[in-house]
C-alpha cells in the first residue's frame, strides 16, 4: 500500500495509471450508459458520426462505438492473458535456472536462447495461418504469451544467479529452507518489482501483437478486437475513401492503452527500490 | 594562507519525497601545507558526505546548504559535477576511496585506467608518451611498473588494487588528498603496507597535505597530526593527536577511546565499553546536544541547550561541561 | 559435562581448488583438535585459509585430503550438521532478507530444528535472545533490516544464535564490518554465549588483538597452514613464529610505535 502511495507522488505514474484506469473503465462500464450492440445493423454502411451514433457506422452498418468498446475489451483480455503467460513462464524458468545452476541451468538457457532467436511475430503468423478453424481470442493470447517469455527468462535468470551467492540465501539455507522455499521467499521478493514491470511491458506487447496479427487478417474469428476493426477498415479501403472514423478511433485507443502501460512501467523504476520505501 | 579551508559548511540530502536530511551541520577547519588531518567517527556520522563537500562535488540528492570550501584561497563551490571532475578532481583535490574494487573498471588494464586519468586533464596528450610517464611514476613510487600496469584489476590482490587506486588518483600531483577509509576493507597486514605507501608518497613529495578519514582511532594516532572527532554531522572535538587520543575531553571521544581493544599486556582485564544507543535522526530538527541521549555524563539541561564549540585545555570541544 | 570426543578434529586436512596447473592449495595439511566449550580463534591475513577452514567446519565444502571429524564422525548431511553448528557471517547487512521483518526472520531460524518449539516458546526465546544482546524487543518490533544500523544488525545475527542455541558457533569475521566502537560489544556476546549456553566457538578474524581478548586458544594461519597455536597470552606476549610477530606488529595500537618510518624527513605528526 505504501508503495502505491509513493507511486502516486510520481507525476508520470499518475498520468499512465490514470489513462490505463480510464481505458479499463471504458471497457467495463461503458455498456451501462450506452447501448452496446454489435449484431444489429443500425444504419447504412459508413454513416458519418451523428448524435445517435457518435462515431458513425462500419462497412456493415454496425455502430462504431459499440465495436470499439467490444474491441477494447478483447484487446485488454488478450494483453493480460499474454502478459500473465509470458511473465509467469519466464520468471519461473529464469529463477529455477539461475538458482539451480549446473545442467538444469544449461538446458533452460539453451531453450531460452532458442526462443530468443526465433522471431515471435513470425511464429505468430505461421501458427495463426495454419489454424484456420479454431482461431479464438484466447488461443491468440496463448500463442503470444508462449512466444514472448524468453527475454524475461533471461533477465530473471541473470538476477537470480547473482542473488544466489548473497549471504541472506546462505543464512536461509542454514535456517533449514529447501530450494522451493528459498526461491519463493528469498529470491522472488527481490525480483517482484522487476517482474511486475515486465508484466506491464508484456501486456503492452500482447496488445500490440494482437493488433498487428489481426490487422494483417490473421486475427480471431470469434470476436471483434481493435485489430480486426483496423483490418476491416483496411480491407474496405476506408483509408482511401476518407472514412476516418473507421480507423482513427481504434488506432488512438491502441496507442493510448499501450502508451499508458509504458509510462507506468518507466515511472515505477525508481519507486520500486525498497530502500527508498521509508 | 591555509592551503585548504572549510568554512561553516552545511550540507543536506533531499529524499525522494523532498525531506531534508542535514548530514553535515556547520563544519569548519583549515589546513596548512604539509599537514595530515584525521577525521574519526562512526558510520553515518556524515564523514563521507563531508568528503563530497570537500571536493565541491554535489551530485543529487546531495546539495550544499551554505558555507565555503577553498583550495589555496580559491573557492571550489558552485560548480557543476562535470566542471568539478575536469578542473578540481585530480589536480586540486584527489580522492582515495574505500573499495578499490568499485573504483576500478574491471574491463580495462591498470595502464589504461591511469592513462584515461591523464588524458581527461590534458587534451591531445600522446598515448605512448603517457604510458612512458606512467612507467616512470609507478617505478618512482616503488611499484613494479611493468607487471602492475599491464594487469587487469581482477588479477591483482586487494592491497595491490588499493595501491593502484592511490597511484592513479595522485598522478597529477594534487594539492590536497582526501582518503576516505582507504584501508577499512583490508586486513591488518595489507592495511599497514597501504599506509606505508601513502606516507612514502608524502615523503617523496607527490603530495603534501591530506585528510584521512576512518573509524579506527588507533590508526589515526599513527597517521594524523591533528584529529577531529565527528558526531551526527558536527565536529565535537578537534585537537592534536596527543590531545584527542591520550587526553580526550568530550564525552563522545572518551567513550570512543573506552571502546577500543588492543593486544597488550594487562589489556585483557580492561573491559572495553561500547557506546549504547544510536545517533539522532538527522531528518528531524534537533534541539540541544546531539550526543545527550547516549552521553554517560549528560545533565538535565543538555537535551535542551545547543552546544557551542569552545576551547578546553588547548583544543576545541563541543560540550559545555567538558573540563 | 564436557563431551569426551573433541568437537572438531582434523588430521592432515588439505583443500585444493581447481586442478592441474591452476590448482590452488587453500589448506595445506592442517591438524588440530577443538575441545568442547572452547573459544578458538583462527587468525591470519586474507588468503591464509581461515575462511576455507570455517566452511569445512560448517560442512559447506569438503576437504580434498585428510580426515575431518565432528564429534568423532565425518560430516554427512549438511542440514543434520546445521542443527548443531551454526554460523555468524561477516556482513550483517546482506544477511537478512529486506522484505521480511527482523523478528519474523529470527523466528524462521527455528526451521532447521527437527522439532520446532511451540509458538509461545519461539516468541519467548526470541525475546530472551534480543535482551541477551541488549535490545528490548519493542525496539525492533515491525522493523525491517534496512532500518537498523550495522552494529544493531550484527547483534541481530548474534540474537539468532542466542535463540537457536546451537552447540557450536562459527563466527566468520563478525567484527570487520562494524564500527570500532561496537566491536567490544560483539566480543562480549561471544563470551556470554560460551559462559551461559556452554557453546563451542570458532572465531575467525584478521585482528589478533580481538582474538587475544576472547580466546582460550589462538591458531595463527599463514598460506593454508597453522603456523603457531597456543593460549592467547603466550602467543601474543611470546610469539615464536615470524608471521605471528608480523600480525602483532601490524595492528595499529595506541601505545606503541607502529609505522616506524625510517625516512623521517617529516613525521606524520608534523603540524602547523
């Protein structure tokens, strides 16, 4: 709680956090004020923004605001899913490798390096295009998560292996802790702030990756995301026709969300040092 | 004219949340050329902050509150850290830090580290000429120039690393050297050899004036001509080594001396008495004597009366009741 | 009643690190006995092998040659060994996890015991241990390691020993990172551990003056060998080995000439 209060004294954090909370509130609470409906045609294709439909309609005549709210929810969902998977996988593998050392370390490091040299986006494209039928939002999130943990694992491994030789680990050992207890109680807390920052970053990457993959037409079939909105706009040549409301709002939403997460990440750095916690 | 002067120096740190920590409150002293001045005190008493102040090096969160530092009559306050590094450090004031491991870049050879030091002060100096000068200098101060200069810091022993740090920081014949616990991380034998080297440099005239900071009073007894004892950001007793070590008058100095141990006949029966308690929190305003809480001879008014420095038995003492 | 068998006995113990051309002999054919309830100091400069010997005593590394016994048996399972033999480390700041309160970490040390004492007994033992090192329990209530000074932290490491009550304590340079004025305290607590709890203590230091003050016997080490050993009065007053003489000489003492500079062009005390 104290950390959070200290964070609130940092202007950059307030901006980032405020923006991010706003996007979540929009995604969660907007349906309360606004009739969100993405299955009924409310008018002609590409209607201009009006009082009834604040941002006009899309190429099928669906309400744009409803689509955006829906898309934002999907993007946040996919971002968090990918972020959690990537962070948890990377942290666990990294800590285990760093603390154990020896053969286990060598094997995990080798696998990590393998994943680092494979460009995640290429894998994403390959897997997505081979899955014609069941390409759901959750699956996309899973794929993004599974292809982007490698850098986290590498950084966490380095930190864990330097923590390993610290005296408090030696003391924990003579206090009778076994490997699991030492990793969870005596290594993880030292990495927690870093891991949380990585999680924020991974979430932002997840949102961006989903948007990119959807935009080139390999997005989820089961729902609308901000990326698929852009994809539709592109396919129907909204850009050339000057139909700005088909792509601008979605682009801005993605930018704002990712920007907010990046700002949160950078502003946390100083405050997360426990020595400054007094 | 004194070669080095600190005049009523106040320094403070700003915490992240803009609280001021007054690490140094009103330190004044002057040094003549050729003098070795010792500063003793526990960790956290402001010694190391004072060192930064004496170099005029203010890197946030450390800020000068007020006061002056003069080298040969010229103020070194109010400069940017960059200006200080270029124009003060090395030539006017050189600093010998505690941990030689942290101050030597492990990826470069000693000769490159030393050459960088010269090159940063002499624009366009020829590299091979610099190496030649380094070889001469290292040989002159009794180091095996060829082996040491071509070694990486990790290949040297702790004592040798510290000697290299000393050799490098005094390359430009500084007017003033500040040694901040230069031997605290070393064992007794290495400590002695490093101290010998420092005095060898003094004898050879590489530098002549030095501030030596340590928490070991017995060491200061052999190193310094004059000693200041520092407590909670202030000098509490300043006098000659004889006065401070053998005839301390401030209760804190007396307590420090009482806590010392030594392996000499008859000393095993003498029970050293440690000083209980902790120094006051410098972030809060302090009323009265700063040592009052831990002072074994404190009187009722000590906690309320600010103590001024006054002359007792030929030295300066910050205690109204010292005799 | 003191145990019949020596606490530690070493016969021709050597430890070599690395192999082939790069082999470094850290301990070279060391033999000794340490009796129950003895305070033995291992004294020597850096690289003399004293810390390696301490690690062998703690069961953290094994000798490459010779026989090392704890109460007549080789050290087997390390956790088993740590129930009886516990360390105090050099750097008190890095010894505690900064995310947990000091008190909870003191209690965590009971984890090594086979049967953990009841909750109430643990609290009582911790309170008692804190008082043993002159700290009233409320002083550290809810405090975290970075809120204490170096001297206080080192006392916390000793409080841990007072609470845990191992039979043997290996104190590896417990005084080198604390201020000179706190050292006397630390040594007093070591003696108290022996007197009140009957502990056997191995005290490792580079300062023979400190060793003189607490020990029953002093082992002087140099280049992996024990070059001289004996009672502190004999070793410090009538040293027989040149290395002992040097160690004694190198301590800056208040009353004797220390630097003895030959080239006295200007004395260090030349003032004004």
